[in-house]
C-alpha cells in the first residue's frame, strides 16, 4: 500500500509540473485546467478535530466561467477520542485519508480579482471511510495568463470510520469492553489557499 501511495504522489506531482509548464504558455480560457490546494479544516459539531489537506484537481475549462474535473486529496487527520469520559465513546487513530472526487468550479468574472465557488463531491478510498463533500467560496487573483492564486473558506462534510464503544464484555465481573466500527458524520470549516494553472 505504501508503494502505491508513493507512486500515486509521484504521478500527480509529475502531471502537475508538466501541466503547469504547458498552461504557462497559454493565455486562453478554455481547455485543460488544473488546481492545487493546501488547507486546514477546523472540526465542528460532535467531532472537533482538525485536519490538514492537500488536493489537486484536473479537468476542462468549458468557458471562462465554468470548470469540471476530477481530483484526489490527502487529508492528514489527528487522533480523536471522546473527552470527559472514563471510557471513550468514539475513538479514531491518526490517519491519512484519501478522497477521490468530482470537482465543479465557477468564477463570476474575467477580471484580475474575481469571486468563485467550488464544489467537490466524492468518496474516501482508504481506512474504510465513506462520503466526502466540500463547498467553498473565495476570491482568485490572476497572475500570468490563466494562472492564479486563490483564498477560500468553506464547509466540509465527511463520513469517517470510528471505533465506537459497544458494551462491557462481562458486566459486574471486570471492566473489559468491546468496540465496533461505525461510519459517523463529521463536519468542519475549511480555509484553503490555492494555485490555478
């Protein structure tokens, strides 16, 4: 699995580099387009744990205002344990979770500074995790040609696998207990900086 992850990372980095060089020579608003984001999600709701995120999406700029593509992310999630209890109700080890997603992106103007909205919808392919969705809005600053830097804030919804307290094995005899795996809803507010090419 480690070799597969490393190969995937090298492949994505190579595609991103080649695409960035190619895109630098273009000054149009249709055709191939790529995005790379670095962000942090602040956990809210029942499961308040943060995660760093790196993602990239590649696809087609249909017109100056609309992009459709697909991408992959790497979410570095910290350990989680329900606080304030003798026996933690829900636990999750520190993990790197990888979602694959469809990406829809729309900007509203062709000016140097332009507002945009971005939607990602997909599924995690690691750790038994499930559904992944992210909606964000922000502003982009065009630099050279179609290249741009961006800043956004948004909302993330994920179904992540937790080990949940099940029951005591022998009530009244000892304190041994069992756990079972469950997919639970987690939410967060994400802040991202991005590069478009």
